[in-house]
């Protein structure tokens, strides 16, 4: 399978015509993102910087806000595209709101339970009776926990669930809780870095029990609305295709993706020395990709690991923490076929929301998503 696409970097500002579309013909489009600017959104940053949206005549602007606001804007047609979770799509459609999921970004659900190794707990069943922290009884953390417990024949009543806000590293390091529901691409890194620095009490490391190993739930992806799918299918295909290229480039060359993210994420760690190292690494990877057009996923992953090892010899964990978040995130994005979601995954997600009593009744899941706009994995 030809997994690798060449990484092509475009000097957008210098181009008057991109892909046959003049600057005057560019259509303005706002893309909604949750949270705040973050290196985890690097695939979109890369797609913009590498000209993939401009190539298809789109001048993309990013808007950040709370996820429920994004759902409202997309459902009402005030925005046409955003990055929204599968749970929110199901909940919205249960209220007759016409949102449609068209590209699955996270191929594995990025939530797990972090447990200090000192606890000696490595299974969900081992958590019975223990205090488990969670941001609150809402969102992906609560959905993921519910699915993980259910997959192991347990419910919330089998553990002592404590709401701790988004403070899992602090709660673990101060022994406020015995385990905590975490975003697996971020918070375990924080805990391990604190432990390595001697700033995490008696904790030396954590074991992460992933939701994805027990339940294949739909995570975040590109969402639009029924009107756009029906009346502007070419626009949907263009947005999905541009993002897909940005995602592939990020997976294939995280050094270049991190450098792109600096243009969007304020205070992203980047010393002069780290910048130089990443520029060199990005250039080397471009050469390698050119020389190895048929490289496998495993070979590309090995290159990422080699890069991290090399950087680790030159820079501290604090300097590399956000680069580590990017590398960890890539593990949740990467797949043989990017962008695809399955009916089985949607069913697991809906069943979880029903268990949580978050749905008045099941919805027609086949109307909630489509893979029709997902580009082929290889050309």
C-alpha cells in the first residue's frame, strides 16, 4: 500500500495563483475548532500552510470556541464545518439537529485511566473500590469511562468516582485520587515529567488503561450539516481532502508540522536550537520520503521514534513536552485508512450515551455519518 504522500511546502503568501485558482476567486470559509490553539490541531495548520485549502479555492479562517457552540453554529448553517466529537453528533441529531460527520480524525479514542505504578493495578477490574478522578460527569472523559467500565462488566458504582476538574496530574501527584481519567496523548506525559523531576510525590510512573482497547468509540472528526452535504458536495470533498493531506503530512513529518504550529500556537516552546534541529529534521525527512515513496506505516513510525530519541539527547523533557504531545497524538490519528468511521463504532458510542441516560431515544446512525467524501488511502 502506498501510504506516504510527498510533503510539499508552498510559500502561500508569494503565490498569486494556486492550483489554477486566482487569489480573487478564493472563497472565505471559517472552520470551527474546540479548545484553544494547540499543537494537537497541527494537521489543520499544516493543511493551511502547505496550500491545500488554497489549491481548492478556499481562504480558511479558524474560529475557536466551546463544542456545544460549534454544534449550534453548524446545525443552524451559520458555520459549515468544524471539528466535533461523535458523541455530540449523536446528541445533536437526537434533538433533530441536522449535523453530519464526514471524516474521522482520531482513529482511536484518546481517553484512558492513568494509574500510578505503585498501585500495582493494570486492569479495569483492579480499580474496584478505588478512588478514580474525573473532570466531571460530562464530555469525552465520562463517555470513555462509562464505555470502559461497561466493556468490563462494571458500572460507576463499582468505583469511587471523584470530580477533580481538569487537574489529573496534580490530583495524581498529590495522592488526592488513586487513579484518574485522562486524555492519553497529553496528561500521562505531564505526570511522567513531574515524576522524573521529583515533583510527583511517591509516584514514579503511571500505567494507562486505554478506552480504545476495550471500546471502539467515535472520537473527533470533521462535521458539516445536511444542507451542505446535499447542495455543496464539492465543497465538502474539498475541505475533507485538504485536511486529509494535512493529516498525512503531519504523520509523515512531525518536525515540519511542529514548525507550522508555531505560527498558530502562542508560546509554543521553540528555542533557537530546537528550531534549527527541527528544520534539519524536517528537511531530512522530506528527502527520505522522496527516496521512499512506498514506505510503510511501520517504517514512518520508526522514523518518528528515531527523531524523538535524537532530540532527547539534545533537549530537556520540558523543551520537548509539546512535541511529545504531537507525537503521542499521531498514534491516535494514524491508521491504514484515514478518515473512515464504521457503523459498529457509532453503535458503541450510542450505546454508551444511552447507558449514561444522555439520549431520549436511539437515532438513525446511518444518517449521522458518511464516508463518501473520504479520499482513498492510496493512489
